[in-house]
C-alpha cells in the first residue's frame, strides 16, 4: 500500500503504548475486498494479553482522570490535528481494507475527526448541579466522574468514525479505552493508535486489542474492571454482548442495525425525491445502518418515482474505490454477496418485480450490481432484514395512516427519512414514527452536535451531541450536612 507515511500501516495490536505480537502465534489476514489481495496480517492476542490491556488501562486511569479537563482537551486536539494532517493516508488505508470509494473515505476521516474536536471541547462542560436542599442545614449537589475503563467494539463499515465517535467522548470524560475493531478493517484503528501516541495520549489510555471476536468480547464483558461497553454492530451480536455484560452490571451502549423507511409524500416532485432516495440508499454500497431500505412512495407518483430512481441508479459506477469516478465499491466479502442474492431471490419468489440489477455485470466476485425491486411487501426478507447491500425495495402506499403503519412494521428503530413539504404531514409523521432519528427533506442528518442512536432493537444510548459524553460519566450525588 503506497502511503506518504508508511509507519501508519501497523500490523500489531497496541497495548499499554507498545506494539504487540500475539503470544500464541495466531494471526488473521486482512484482504482488499475489491481485489482479493492480502494487505497484511494482524495478530490475535491471547486471553492473558487482553487482560493485560485491562491492567494497563487500570493503571493509566489514575493519572488520566486526574488531569484537568483542559489538559485532556489539548491532547485530543493534538490527535485531531494529526488525523487531519494524515487524512489522505487514512483514507487510502480505509479504501483498501473496506472498499469504499476514496472520496467517501476522505469524508469519513473528516467526519470521524470532527467528533474528536467536538468532544475535546465538550469535556470541559461536564457540569454537576447544585440542588436546592430539602434537608435542614445541608448543601446538596452532583459531581460528574469518569465511569472507568470503556471497552469499544466496532464494525467494519465505518472503520474510523465508529471508533472516534466513542473514543473521543470516553477520553474527554477521563476514561481509558480498549478498542476491539472488526477483523476486516483493523488498519484504520491501528493508524488511529499510532496518531494517538504521537499526540501524547499516554500509554494505557488508548489500546487496540485484536483477536477472535467472540473470545475477546467475552473476556472484556466478564471483566468487572471494565465499567462501560460501547458496541456498534449487528443486533444479533449486540444482544449477546448485553447478556454477557449482565453479570458485571456494566454501563452498556448499543448502536445496532437499522432498516430505515424513506417516505415520499404525494406532494413531492418525484425526480427530486428519487435522487434523494438514491443518495440515502447507496452510500457505502448500501452497507450503512442509515441506508434507506424500505422506500415507501405515494401511489399517485409511484411510477414516475421508480423511473427517475432507475435512471439515477443506472448512472452509478461500480468498481475499485481507488479508481476515479467510482460511486460504489465492493461488498465486504463473499458472504455479503450471497446474502444479497438470497434476499433478491426471496423477493422475486414472492412476487416482487426486478426493475434493474443484472448481476452478470458485476466487475468482480465481491461486487453486487445496484438493484431495484418494486412491489415489495412486509412478508419479504428485503423488508424484514437489514440487507446491507445495494438493494432498494419500493412499496406504494395510499394514505398517511397506512404509511405510518408500514414504516413502523419492523423490529428496528434507528432512522427514518420523510420527503414532503406539507407541514401537517411532516408533524404527524415526525410524532408517529418509532425511530431515534427522523430526517425531513434531508439525506444528511448526522454529525457531532446531534444525538445519534435508535429505539426498539436498534440500540440503547446515544452517541454525539451534548448527551454523548454522558455514556462515560457517573453522577455522584453529595449531601453536605450539619453546615
Ligand atoms: P457485527 O455485529 O458482525 O460485528 C461488529 C463487531 O462485533 C466487530 O468488531 C466484530 O468483530 C464483533 N463480533 C462479531 N461477532 C461477534 C461475537 N460473536 N461476539 C462478540 N463480538 C463479535 O457487525 P458488522 O457486520 O461488523 O457491522 C454491520 C452492522 O453494524 C449492521 O447491523 C449495521 O447496521 C451496524 N451498524 C450500526 C451503526 C449504528 O450507529 N447504529 C453504525 C454502523 C453499523
């Protein structure tokens, strides 16, 4: 991999400020999903080494929590500056291991860095309260204190930003972190560790452990010294980690799967809405928890909408993310392609219509040609499951009550999109949609100042915004009596 600074491509775990081999000699290959080329190898740590990371974090916590908030802020801002200064290398690493087009990878670096800057400042505002006393001659109040060691388990679809969104909040709050990135995309996490070290974040405060996912997670969940667990990934694994965290009663935050509805009102210009829906569906080749999976279009404009969607979709270029003009990269691996094919086959067997999506045109084994299905119904897998592929399903609806029922007909509740200019309809849908985030007439909705998270089986807790740091803070109540 050609980088301006080759030292950013690390192939060891990072524990207690040291680059670490696996004691058992186990390792895993990291593969470019676009070409199948092996990019490098990462070691798998053994159980004792994972516990060693907890020891290191425990020791380092004493000093880190004692720093003033503005001192922690300075280290985080130094980290932010280094991420920005190395943006191009970080983007290349991401495109190679994840597959997303280089401009999207640059965008993710920018997005990921923005959380570091936000939380660096937010750490200075973790205010406690003064409480009017109900006890004679007493002063009452609260202090905010760091919760302790935080384990951060992250997915491969956003290999950098899903780490900074958690780690920056935890570090600013005074907590050390142990990051377990996805095995498919460890190099972005390790490059972040290299930059954290250069930024003067002390040994033991930012650790990256690598290993067999179930093994590592089980150890971190069982450790009573790990006080918080923040996970982004599938609902299936999230449930498992919640269960594993119960014996030690951890603070658990879960950012899980989504199955976003994209509702188009009858008043909308079908072309404008279709272009927005394409943008909301095909980011990261559909491997996005915010992807518009269930496109619900008013029957009066359905056919026009579908025609515009199909022509916009046909203009998307599928290919290696390093090449210019590519809009969609590969899926992460072959199983993802198989899953997408099975979802399309299931829909067709139940009466959906394939408008576009000829898989014989795929430029390689991990690629899935953007696909448009119409006549999608709630019985189909494409409706029920998060497809995590460039497969868009369209359903026609008759009125607002029907579309609310359809939109909420899923176990997920992460994000919903609404396209209409009718203020009454906007308000009605906004109130009725069972989602943690609702975006009206905008594809872009996330960023550091806003709370990101879901309801139902899309998760627990919020990241970002003025509440994101609370996931890493305890409230200590005090009563000063006999004053
Ligand atoms: P995943 O659940 O398979 O993996 C996530 C992490 O958990 C990885 O680090 C993985 O190594 C680890 N893991 C996998 N199996 C495990 C096991 N048995 N025990 C413990 N840990 C295990 O998810 P993924 O495929 O990497 O990511 C895609 C999922 O992430 C999608 O469902 C997507 O919606 C979700 N996601 C959610 C958000 C959000 O903010 N809500 C953001 C991005 C992705």
